[in-house]
């Protein structure tokens, strides 16, 4: 048969150990091509990219030519790849041998062109930048070069036009975590020594992560917890519910971070921005809890606190209410004036140390309480005078107790007003910080996503 006669004719005296040129000065030009079939895995910790590519190369073998007319017009034949010379073209970034299927044959045409087509599972080293995770774009290179032969023996070229290689996604499986943007190609020469130059063909595989899964599982729960933290500021500060609510949120966020810690990519080079985002959110929750504890300390335990300083009243109850556009700032000012009048009255009563005149209907009783008349009426009654003095002391003690209680109420009211105004001020500062942080992160991520 023609196939057997042609195979015997080509391989009978063929020597695969030497480069297939009749003149050793002739350079063997190897044209290569690459198509990305799938992105299998991206290992951020070990900086390894695993891809599955369709690799093609062809060159001219001057010892594999024949006349088709002598062999039943046969123009192409498949020969075992182990029986002919094959260029030693490798990928520089190889870190492990993948599970690539073995293709045992190559195609040879009658004018000596050899086509070697094979799929390769490539495990290559790649410098992965995960700072923009989960909106990151990775650029990994595949460098094809002859490991031994310099450019005078083996030269490399591109099989197709660079534009065709760049946007070719005809065989790409577009259902995984990563999507293929484009494949860039670049030819260059490099030299190890001054006399030896080597040819290499670089293919830059640019891929982008699909962020939908990470947005739903990482970002949205964190955003919901931060929104609930902001809503928690509307709980009354004098109640103890806000502190327990904030502590519960902080505990829930800690459990959330423990759960998602395995999902975040880990490298020894740097930390992704989303990790910084989680840390800042945790810090904001701690600041919110600290602010709540401060306000609760202000509005409780007024018995152990002095009067509100005048500068603090002027700063918070007057200036801050105008700055914060609090509608009931007149109420704060009026209550402040009433508090001042009450405190002044208490000071005057304490300085004079005289009880308030008692109005009565019985002259005898009025005389008993009055100035000199009781002394004359009860001059001969020492026992009644002693009893009356005891009643007066008890009445004065009760009056002082009631005035002290009213003073404590005024003091508690002052600190409660200060606590409410300070709570509104700190809440708005906290809200502005959260909004500025969210806008900054959203802008950065949207710019990286569009880029």
C-alpha cells in the first residue's frame, strides 16, 4: 500500500538525532500557536497557574519530502513522533508536569512541513496580584523557547497574526471562576552570554475573576452587619439594650470572619484589600461599641458626677445643637436655664440655712413655729419646746432630702441632655466616616472592575 511504501521510504535512512537540514548554516524556523481551552486553577498561595491549552507548532524537515506522483498522489502522512526529529521547545515557567494526554503522531506534508498538534496541561509559575480581590485581573506569561539551540539553529515565529491570537476564544470553556480577556504575543531575543542569543515567544494570558460569588458571600453580609450597627444608634442611649445589641453585632462579625477566612486568598507577599476592609469594619464596630459605653456612662450614675461644666454646656447644648440642626435646641436652652435657677436657689437656701416660712391658719400653731412668741408661750414648758425642736429638725431634714433629690434629678437631666447631644454628634461623625470609607472602596473596586 502507498502509506506503507511512503513510510518505509521516509524512515528507512532517517536519523532523528540531528537537525533536519542539508546545510548546517540553515536555520530551522519553528512557527508556534496557542489557544487557551480552560483555566483549571489559580493557587494564590503557591503562585501557580494551571491552564489547559491547545499547542501547535510546525517546521520544515528537509529529509521528509517526496513526490506525490510516485505514491498514489499522497500529499500527507502521519508518522510516529518518536521516529522523527522534534525541536526541544519548552515553557520556561514550568513548575510541574501536568496530566497531559500523549499524542503519538505528527502530520507530514509532501514538501517537508511537519505539524505537531497536542493539548497540554500547563502548571506554570505566575506572579499573582490579589490586592484587588475579588475584582482582580491576572496577567500570566507562557514563554516558549528552545532550551539548547540558539537562534542560529532554531528561530521562533508566530503561526497566526497577533490580532487573531489575541481575541481567539473559540475553544475556551467560559463557565468557571475565571474569564479569558485576551492573549497577547511578543517575540524577543535574549542572551545568556555575549556570543549566544536565543529566541523566545511570550504569550501573555490575561484573565479576570468573576466577583459575583464573593460579592454575595463576603461583601453583602458584612454590609448588612454594618447597616445594623448604624441602625443601632437609634436605640435610646439611657437604656441598656444598645450595649448588648452592639456586643452581639461584634460577636456575630467575629464569627463571620472566622467562617470566611478560608475563602480569602492567602499569600506571603501582601494582603488583599478586602482583608483590610474586614479589619476596618471590625475596628468601626469596636469604635461604635466604645462610643455607646461612653454615652451610657454619661447618662447613668449621676450621683457620683459633679455638675456639668459651663463650657461643656455652652459647647454642646448651644453650639452643637445649632451645628447639628437639632429642632428642640430651645428646649435644651430652657431646661438649662431652669437647671441654673434651681441650682442658684438651692445655694441661697443652703447659705441662709433658714426654712421656708410655713403658712398656717391656727395662730397658736403659727406662734409655735414663729420667732419670739413661741419662746414666750413655751417658756415654762421645756418638754414641749424640746419636742417642737425635734419636729422642726425632722421637717428640715425631710426638706433638705427632697431638695437634694431634686438637685440630683436636675443633675441627671443635665447629663442626659449632654449625653443625647454628644450621641447625635458622634453618630453623625461615625456615619460620615462609614460613608466616606464605603464610597472610597466602591470607587476603587468599580474602577478596577471597568479597567
